[in-house]
């Protein structure tokens, strides 16, 4: 009973925080919108046309994108941590986000040069190709490198190489488009449209549903590959599914918001501490809600902390996510010496 109460309390808390931060993101900004005005704007009865346009066309799509993509990134990190059996594996530390960023930047610059309009689907496909490319390098490296710490270092180096090439590409983009391209390459939820929200919601919902359906295989895999095989799980196929789903989720984030750091590492660990269990059936939805809360909070800070100057989302997420990673590493070291 105590465990069930803890689970219910954790989910209620995550739901309340998500709704609370969604409302705050709609009200707070360069133009303050009173809380009582939000229901009128949503119902189309607001007398302030300017505030209505700001909320409907800018703030709601951005807030929804932060929630959806934050949840996707947390789920992607959870899948990678399951795949490598390591709590500091994530799209960011393994260089997967940087690979997706590189391919998307190349496609964006090429499309700008030839005046070709890129659809949201093309952006996701480009990011997915980059994610899978870097994931392939990481998996090949994992077969040669036995130590997980060295594998993380290899992933970070791959990420730095991809980021360097991306910066080189962005430097030679057209002057009229360099600002938007630079903001995207640093990580930002700005400029999100309703069409973008519709596409990302469709892709993330489909991928998240597939992840949830894998709850039992993930639970078996966490107990070891031998145990999973004895339970009748095709480990090779299962690992491929983990790679593909994590790449789709991280690719969707990179396509629309650029690279976002530390969410994939910090959120699964924080959620696990909140729930007091590692059961995938609970961790998967909780990770999604936790990622939404984390990114909504960080995006609100990025927009308002030094307004009118806006910080990149990765700057805000690093402030809160990096200490969690340091704690994980220290805690693991203490466990080994214990």
C-alpha cells in the first residue's frame, strides 16, 4: 500500500507540475498576460487581440513543443541507459544529438542555397539519419571498448567532431538565414508552429506507445541478457528496437529544437528517485512527464531570466542537469568502493 501511495503521489505531482508550468509559460513573457485572460483567449472571447495572437500563435505551440520534446528526450535517454546498462548514457553524451544536428544543418544549408522548402518530415528524416549514423559508430565502439567510461568519452569526442563540422557549415550559411540557423544549432524552442507541433506529437506519440508496449521485455532485459533469453526474448531484435526508437525520439527533438543537453541523463535518474522503483511500466510514463516538466521549467527560465535576451535551452538544462550527472558519478563510485 505504501508503494502504491508513493506511485500515485508521484504521478499526481508530475501532472500538477506539468499543468502549472504550461500555464506559467502562457502567462509570463515580454508581454505579461493575466491568468484570468487565458480562458477567454482559448475560448476566442478576449478583447485584447495582441495578447490573443501572442498566446495562440507563439506561446501555446512553444509550450507544447517543450513538453512533447522534453518527454521524448527523457524517454530516449531512458532507452539508451537500458541498452548500455549505464545511467549516464544519453543522446547528448554519446554524440547522437550532435550527429543528428550535423545532418540537419547540412540539409538546411543545402535547401537554403537552392531555395527549397524543407517540410517537418524531411527534417525528422535528416535528423534520424544522423542519429543512426552516430549510433552505429557508438555500437561498433562498444564492441571494441569494454569500459563504459571510455565508451562515453568516445561518444563525447564524436559529438565534438560533429559539432565542429556543424559550426563550420553554419559559418558559411547565407547572412539572411544565419541568425535562425545559429539559434537552432544552439538549441531553442522558439519559432515552433502549429504544423510543427502536429508532426512532433504524431511521431513522439507513436514512438512512446511502442516504448510502453516494450515494458515487459525491458524489465526482463534489465535483469540481464541471459535471463532475457531464458524468458524467450530475442535479445538482438530487442536491442535493435531500442536503438531505432531512441534514435527516432532524439531525432525529433533535434529536428525542431536543435541539441538539448542533460535532459536524457538527469530526468530518468530523478524520476527513479521520485518513484523509488525502476519498473519500466511506471518509469516510461513518469519519464515522459518528468522530461516535460524539466524542459518547460528550463524554457521558462531561458526566456525570462535575462529578458529580452533569450538563453539557449541547453544552457538552462545544463545548469540543472549537470549537477545530477556529477551526483550519479560520485554515487556510483561510492557503491563500487562499498
